[in-house]
């Protein structure tokens, strides 16, 4: 297929300030065969109005009662027709040639390959926070080796917009888990990569992650998301170990579990204790939470839990929360 249809799936909740720029980046793609599906997840601001302003032959807009980001992504996929799937959150951006570069690479790759690309954080304009390199910007075979690298100490990440995924892999992975409130994309793409044969990294296929958006899923904290972090890690580690049960994969999954412990302490220590037990059952991990110089001094002297408690007290004193 020379020009496969690419479905850009945009899910939005109270994204009025950013949505027009995001949709503009999707429609400005140099690759010619793109459809855009926007699902407004019950926004209470002008998000749906902004989306309707783009509606036309290439843009379908769907409004639904608020059901969460995962339900919105499942709805967007169901409404789409593409051979390749590009997920895009309503505050992030794609470089104009992002999809073109990835489609070109996939044409030369075997069936079951998913494309990735470089990404950078920004606040106002793409690239305004720099374009540093990230661990994981390379090819992988099998694809789950990306996750082994990503979850290990010093590993990198790939935002959901970084991937361009053949629809058969998305279908084989199954739907987004609508129970999850945190690390939804990490759990979903772990299942995708467990189904994939290869990751093909595409230099120049940039995407941009907007920082400082306090309403985003990634900004949520507290006991109400701790169980979601645990469930997401459970699904992700199961997917990896079901495909690649090696010592390296087990250590990586143990590090993933320790990440849950770091994120849930001291708000939900019982969840963290369960995560630590999962890590120990896999052989343990030498992962440590990162932080500034003062954090590292306390961590090295008194342990990571004392350092995290110190960090929480410092944030309350400085920000009143």
C-alpha cells in the first residue's frame, strides 16, 4: 500500500486553550493521507466549540459524556478507518513531517513493526525548552527490548504521540484499560510492543510534549491514583514477561515496580509496600528515586523514604500543598 491512511486520534477534556494549535499540527502534516478524529470527553469549557470549528472532510468530531481519557481513546479508534494509528493528546504537537518520515520508514520494514521518533518538552513554542537526546532513541528487536531499556535505571520514555502503530497491532493489544487513571499510555503501549516484532526509530520525526499543564492526567497525584499506578504496572509487566522472560526483563519489571513504590509513598504506603514485594519477587532492583542535591544527600544518608518525606514537607512549606 503506497499511501496508507493514517488516523490521528485526538482526545480532549477542557483543552480549549491548546486544541486549535494541536489540530493545526495534525492538519499541517506533509503526509497526504491523514484523517483526524477528535473526541471531546464531556468538556465544560469551549473545547467542543473549538473542535467543531475544524470539522470537515478530513476531521470528524465526536462529543460524549465524560468517561475518562481511555474511554475517549477507545471511542476515537472505533470511529476511525486508518491503516496506521497516531495518538495525540489535545495539548501536544507534531512536527509537519512527523508522520511522513515514519510512514516512509515503515514501508521498508517487516510486518509487525511500530515506528517511534524523537520528542521534546515545550511551554510556548516547540523546542523552547531544548531538544536533548533521550535513551531509547534507537531500533529494537524484539520490540519489548525498548521497555526493558525504558524501565531500567537511566532509561528513557516515549510519549504516546511518539509512536505510529499499524492498526493490526493496536487491535491485537486490545482496548485501553478504562479503569486506569494514571500511566494509561504506559500500560497500553506495553501491550502493543508485546505484540510487535520491531521498533523502528525515525530521526527527525519530532513530536512535542507540552509541560506545565496542571489539568493533564500526568499531573495528577494522591491516593486516588495509587491503585491505578499499581494496576498499570501489573498489566505492563505481565505483557513484557509473557513475551520475554529473561533476567534483564525481570530486573526491568522490578524497577518498574519500584517506580510505583517511589510514586505512591508516603501518600499510599500500603500500595507502595505491595509494589516493593512485587519487585523483590522478581529479584529486586537497584533503582532509586531522583531529585535535587538536597534530596540526594538525604537519600544517601537516610534512605529514599526519608528523602521523599523531606521532599513532601519542603513542597508544603514552599507551595502550601
